[in-house]
C-alpha cells in the first residue's frame, strides 16, 4: 500500500483527522499507510522540540522526519491560513524533494483557507477534495 507523509500546520490538525478517518472507512476509496509522525519527537531533556528546523537542537526531529520522508511514496501538503510561514512545512517539502528523484507531491488548501503556500511550492495548488486525494494516492 502507498505510504503518504502529510505535511501541515498543527493549527489544521482537524483536517488531517478528517483524512485519517476517511482513510479508515472501508466504504471510501481513499486508502494509504500514514507515514507521518504520530507522536512528537522529544529532545534529550524529554521535552517536545519546538525549535525551527535549522536549529541544531532540532537534529533528532529532522532525522526522524527525514527517515519517514525517505520511506514515503508521496507527500501531501495541506495549506491553511498560516502554512505559508511554517518553517517545518517548508523544510519537509525541500527534504522530500531532495530525497526523491521524482517527488510526488500534492498541495491542497484546507476548507475555507485564504492562506498561501510556502515559497518552495512549485506544484499546482488544489482546493480541498478527498476524491482527488484518493485518485492521487492510487496512481
């Protein structure tokens, strides 16, 4: 089954939950293995690392995300109102593109979003459409 990593701003968690709940519905055609982080990565002191990706303290987080991106077949980027300014989303897009010869990235706005994409996005941006996600995952 296709492995998908979902990159998003945590303020858009509810839309990720929507995708995951549809994915688990046997009556829907959207099916994939979620390769995203399920739990936060903790630093040496046992705290969630909230530092930007370029910070040396983020090494363990970068390492874990990079491993998951390498194992992923596709990258789904969800755009909310503030995603354009999220350094981790930008880093994940860059890292996935660096790791893959032919990166397969789908960029989609969450419902009622007026935000833009991070500057590194080169792909077409689609409106929220779980049927489109399903077709993309299957191709």
